[in-house]
């Protein structure tokens, strides 16, 4: 069971004070801590678990700068066997289609039974790369996957639906799955574990080597462009209501009346 997993390095922004870059097109990432995308971390763990059960290999691939090697090393420490780094030069301002084109070309010579991606990335949030890859590769796919079992050469997949429901489907292999958070409990990766894989060679490639022109990737190849990013306007401070439950309810009702919420 050979598996390819698409991963991405993203900034940790939960406790960070975000600032807009000078161009006004994105956040300033200069001082932000970078880590593996949360959804992708679950995808790597799921791939390694499948390999441990059925044998085979796991290959991780990412598109980014030289610092993105860190997330590839992390995935190797989790149990992946090989890694591919696609240089981001030329891919700047690519939309989901441009990113998928790069990954598609990079894995064209890799034989696989499953290709896994995270449902989405924490920064761009496209939620489209896995699905576009399925179209480019002409393979069956399932999104929002919360459970996978390999039986009789097929993938039995559980998908997350609305209202706390799931859909069970069967896919012939090879297939593409986009993995949802919570599907498993990703293993801890120690510094020592990362050091143990530091000598594993990471294959590097770029847009030129992949045969991609400027009309296929980057801003020219994108059908969606980011025009402007801004922080929301700051409003007045919150009003803290005090008193008994009845008094608080009466004050709340009066505020709603004053704001025109109830006539």
C-alpha cells in the first residue's frame, strides 16, 4: 500500500498579534512561528497507520521555500519513507489550481494506491487542492474523511456530513482522500526523532524542471486573486451586565429594544 501525502507549512496565529504586510495582500509572516498544517498532520498519521497495517511506503510532498524542509522532516520522523520539496519560486500568488498542478507534476512518476491531503490549510483555506488533484489524475475521491479501512483491495471510507451524520462509501484504488481533523490521534514527534531522519535525502524540484510555464502557475495562471486584506474595525468595549439573573435579563431586553431589535 503506497501512499502519497500532501502537506504544508503554515504560520501559527492563534496567540500572535497579526499585522498586514506593506502590499496589503496578506499577513506579515516575518516573526511568526511556522508548523505543519493541522489537517495535514492528521493525514500523515493516517497514512503511517495504514502503512503499518498493510505495508508499503509513505511519500510526503510540499510546495514551499527551503524552510519547508522542517515539515517534511517532521513527517519523516512520524514514519514517512520519502519526501519531495517543490520550490515555491514561480508559484507565488497561485490559486488552488496552480498549487495542484505543481503537485500533480511532482508525483507523476510516483506509484501510489492512496493520495491524502488535509481537508484545507489553516492559512489560505482553499479546501480545493485534493479535489482538483482528483480531477487532474482522473481518480475517485472522497472529502471530509473521518475513517478509512482497506478491505479486499478497496478503501472503505467514512465521510463527515451535516447534523452529526456520516456517509459510508467504497472506493476502488487508487483514490484520493481529503482528511478531516479528529480522524486519529497524531503521534508526538521529538527533537531526537527529527534528528534521526536528518540524513534522509529530500528530493527537490521546481517549476522549470516540472515543465510548468508562467501561464499555468502564479498570478497569471490563477483564476482567483487576493486584492486586499484588512483587519476589522475596532468597536467600543463590551458592557458587562451585573445583578441578579432577572435584572440581567431585563437589562439585556432593554438594550435590544434600544438598538431597534424589538418594536
